[in-house]
């Protein structure tokens, strides 16, 4: 008898909106609680990344052949990331219950007549190369149920970080920023507040030729342009009531350059203004939606930007703002851990979304299972090796 899907090792894979790298994490669920066993950050081949970003931002014409090839190429990179993690941690593939693979989002349009969200990274390639069942396509069941398909992190945030009687906010500073409000009464809310690092990365690449503004040094060398900041903050997205989610197809460089004020502003001042945009939009969302929160626990790559973290601390005073590392949770692997958890939820037939967050009509079991080859599966059952 194979052991219950409730226990054992799961592997989570994600590349977020920044497409900075593929995060891979091996998670052991001990009495339902995820314990991170090993992590790996896998680089993207730069040509593939450039192509993905061009498509994701609508800069490249959509060519169906190219999309088909890209799906497989991304699948291979995700498989490479998983295999590297298994090898580096000395983990045998047949001890892993399943891989939860988010893939790479190329479009996220959860509103309109035919709402959709599109992640690439062929799960059959990952299953074939790793010999492990793969759960993928986590967002679409929520969108089909009238939800945003995002954010999906709040359920895990609640499991790991909720404290009864205390309102906390978990803030994910990825390409996009999202907050999870863990209310004192146990209820959970959450939504995307707007850009976090995505615009900062893009402007830094254009003017410095570097993929991100390490430690916010470029932003710190400029000063905030209030006229540009006001114009950016006037965007309708910030005032929209939740549920709401957004992505790179909306907040990208073309969005920035549509603002006529930009032309008169020095590049370093634009970088400072973009950092302020992230800090202000996040702080406003928190003060409006979680006025009684005493603590903001931050995760995602933006936690390494000390200029951004300091500014958030100032704007959110007297609330304390710190990294989830303070609670023993690696801020760089919480998102990948969520996809390991979501894979386990799928195998257990349990929901992964929170309708109060995504706006879906109800809880939904998320993701589809792509089984590794029958030969691998039957040998696993008969050898009893898990
Ligand atoms: N030392 C650092 N200084 C400044 N920024 C950093 C640093 N390290 C990482 N970052 C930022 O973090 C980003 C990556 O963060 P993360 O991986 O959480 O984003 P993501 O993959 O887009 O995730 P999400 O799906 O949550 O949007 C980088 O693109 C960069 O902007
Ligand atoms: Mg990332």
C-alpha cells in the first residue's frame, strides 16, 4: 500500500512575475506542517528569459509555433531545476510524492468576457524527465469559478503565520506585491496591491544594464519626483476594491512611459519615484485594509532591498515591518513552498483557493495531475519504495 499523500516529500517549483530564476524547494509534511528540507535557485538561460519577457509584456508578436516551443523549453528548465535539487540534496525521485509546478505566467487577464490566466512549462516534460507525478495548472479552476486565480499564497500564509487574537499582514514583494491580511478573528483576506520589483527591475535594466537595483543603490542616488509619483498613483488599479490581481502585462515599462511627466525626470529620480510608488501603494493598501495590524511580515526578493524595506517601515510606523526570516521562514522560498503544499492539497482532494481572497464562487480543488510513466508508477507500488 502506498503511504498516504498526507505525509512525505513534495517538491515545489515556481518562477514568478520577475522571471529572475526558478525557485525549487523540497518540503516534508510532518503532521501537515511543511518543513523545508532543501532549496535551489535555478538560473534561466538568458535568451529564453528575454523571449519570455518580450512575450509576457506584449513586445513580441505572438507566433503559435514559438509558444508551443516555449512551453516545452520552459518545461525542460523546470525539470532541470527539480533534478538539480534532487541531486544536490541526495534525494531519490521515488521518495517524492509529487512535484507542484506553477510554470511561468505569460498572461494574466482574470477579468473581461473570457477571463483567463496562462502559465507555460509543459508538466508532461517534467514528469517524464523526473519520473515523479506533477501537479500543474493551479490557477484556472479558480478563474473558471469566477475568481481571480490569484493570489494563491494566503492559505499557506494563514497556516504558517496566523496568530489568534492578533491581526497580521504578510507582504510578498515579488515582481508584483500582494498582501495577506490575517485578521485577529481568524479570517483571511488578500490581493495584489500593484507593482513591487517589476518596474524597478525594468528601469534599472534600461538605464544601468543590470537586471535589478541591488540594495536600492540606484534609487537611493535619485530623489522622488512628486508630479510623476502623483500621476502614477492616479492609475485606476490602486483604487479598485478587492478581489483584484495584476501582472506584468499591465505594470510594465510601456505603462510607465505613457505618462508624459516621465520625459522631464532624470533616470535616477525615476528609479527613486518607482521605489516610492511601490512603498506608497503597499502602505496605503495595508493602512486601508488592515488598520489594526501591528506587524507586517515581508517575503519575496524585495526584502533584500534595504532602501525599500526602510521606506516601508517609515510609512507603516508604528507597525513593525520585518522579514519572515524573523519567524524562521526563508523569504525567498515561501512561494515555492506554497506550490508544494498545493500539490499535496490536490492529491488529498482538498481545496487550495480561498474564495474570500480570489472572489471565486467557492473553494476549489486546484491543479491537474500529470502522472509519470506507468512503468515508473507500477514499479513504485510493487517495490514499496517511497
Ligand atoms: N539584493 C537585492 N537588492 C534589491 N532587490 C533585490 C535583491 N535581491 C532580489 N531583489 C529583487 O527581488 C526580485 C525577485 O523577487 P521574487 O523572486 O520574490 O519575485 P518573483 O519571482 O517575481 O515572484 P512573484 O511571483 O511573487 O512576483 C528581483 O527581480 C529583484 O528585483
Ligand atoms: Mg523569483
